[in-house]
C-alpha cells in the first residue's frame, strides 16, 4: 500500500473555548497514522496562520468539530476544497459523534464524518480504495440525503495506541507556557452527571490506561524533550484509589520529578491521596462542584457529592498548600434563582484559589439537551453553532429566563470583584485573592484615573471584569 499524505486541522475559534495549545485528540490520530506509515502534518488554526499550509500536498484532511465550531468548520472545508478540490475531507469530534446527519449537512464539501474515537477509523479511511463499501465502523456519509454507515467500535485497549505526537503541532505559534503538557490517563467517565452524560459515554466508552503505560509516556517525554510539566486532562484523576496508588508507586520507583495539574471528583479525594498529590508536586487541583444547593446536586445534576464534605476537601487541599479551582454553573434546569444565590454564597465561602462560573449549556448528547427539547426550554432563536457557555443562556424555564441567568452571572462577577479577586478576560474565572486596597493602590499608581467596572451584560455581550478609565 502506498503511504498517503494526511493533513489534520483544529479550526480557528476565538469566542468561548479557545485552544491555544495542542489538541490532544488530533495528536493521537497523527501518531496512529504515522505508525501506519503515512505522512502527516497538523495545525492548530487558533494560533497557526492557514496561509502557511500547502494544501496541494495532501490527499486527505481531518478536521475537528465541536458543536460551537460548526460555522467555522463550514468555512474551513470550503476554503480547503477551494485550495485543493481533490482532497478528501473527514470531519470528526464531539458534534459528529452526537449529530451524525446534521454534521454531514454542515457543508456540501464534507465527504465523511467519523463518530466516536478516530485513531483506527482514520487509518482505515486513508487506506481504503472505497470507504463507502468497506463497512468501516464509525464512518458515515450521505446517500440520497440520508446518513449511511456503521456504529463505531469503541472496544480497544488504550495501551495499544502510540503516544500522541504533540510536537507535530509545533510551528512556533503555540502558547508559550507548557504547550505540550497534555496527558490523558483515561477516556470517558463512569459517572452519570446530567450535564455530561450520555455525551461522554457515547463519545468515548470509559477506558483506563495502565499506570505503567502512562509512566512510559512520561519517561519518554522527559528523555526526549526534557518535559517536566504535565496536565492530566481526564475528567477525574484519580478515577479510583488503587489505580492511583499503583501510579504513585511507579513514579517513586522511576524517580520521576515533574509538576502537574489535574481534575478530581471530590468524593474520591481523601488525605492519603492529597499527600501523594503534594509529594508529586501538584500545582493545581480542579474540582467540579457545579451548584451550592444539595437538592440540585442530588436530584437535578445527579452528581452524587455532599456539599459539606466537598467543602472539607477544599479545606484539606488548602491545608496542604495546594492551589485549588472550583467549577460552578448557573442556569441549571430545575434550580431557582434562590438556588443560584446559594451557589454564589457557597462559592464565596469556599477556600479555593480560583473559581469559575459558566452558564449551563445544553450541548447535544447531554441529558439537559433532551430535557430542554422535551419541555420547550431551549431558545430556538439560537443555532447550535451559537451556543457558548461563557456568554449565552440558551435555556429558559418556568422559574427563570435566559436574561435572568445573564443578569445573575453579572452579579456573580461583581461579587468576586468586590472581594478583591482578579477576573480573567472571558468573565468566568476569578482568582488570586488580593487585598482590595492593595489592588486599588497599585492601579492608582499606574494611572490615577483607573477605576473598577463591570461591563453591562446582555444576551449578546460577553460578561467580563475590566480595569477601565481614561488615559
């Protein structure tokens, strides 16, 4: 078989989910194709100029599509086909995995979409003389206006995949701070929170890599590139205690020295694990709390955590001197405006280093999307491609409307600013508690006319905290 030339692209996206680092999923596909003997180039168009790409070199292009990327993917495949009309376009990612036919209809220039994990499927596509006739699991195409294809086959061992080739994305434009840090110990999630499932289960059946396989990747990255920082992108790390203890023992056995950050489920965390986090030089632990009301946690989100115990976890982490990050959502179907206020007060009292408030967005494939459609809660004026958890409230219920949620999000911003917390540019993250008078004093020294303000927020404006004033 003659090796093929394959191009992998992450679309340019600048509003909401902005990826300035390596897209790990495409990095896995790149290394899997290279292992099969194919030539691969990969670009993150958030940071890489598209003008640098010679499209005539390639026979196939694989493009990532999240729900919010739809319009960007439409523009991108049109641009690619104009540059090289003979190139075969393959679109994969979370949206094609949830909405197969909708994804095929994004553009007439899309030849195939891939549902589920793409490492094996992409290899089979580029090696097939006629993918439509080869019954490739996970591959779909349009025929007489209908989506044709076979469901994906998610049953494979993650340890059998080659390590992701993150360096293939290095064209000199990635974010400067630890751009190759991403590492994944698992795929999917075994828990049943309504804001994620069944999305994660359908996209990735839950799988764990062996601790030894991850250690092998870390040793390789340290020896080849001197990498000393890792960011575990798993939904939960650890996913179970025995696995984590085995991993820790191997770290000590190999005498690995590194820094890392990770996410965790609060009910899985105890002092034994926190001690090992600290010993392995953790820089930040992020925990999804989502709501400050126990009824919402239990009966709406189905998250299975206890808020008092979760607060204790943050206190434990704080005692060990570990930075912590807390995720929250507002606009959850089934909560009231009073429940949102409880969430804000819980967040303000939590001993976290940083907090993040997002607007619940009913992404296709989540239970909240199905509930929203069944109850007529989703605003039909917004197309999927306009969904944005940073600035748009897509849902309205009998207890509140979308503008109520936007107004409350603004109120949360103001509450953290009033405490002297520093706000990030996207208006959802607040961090590093600073004595209010010191911040004001510093700003006045830089410019006597600087004052605090919050931008007025509507459904069409991004809420954010700003320093402002006349210069």
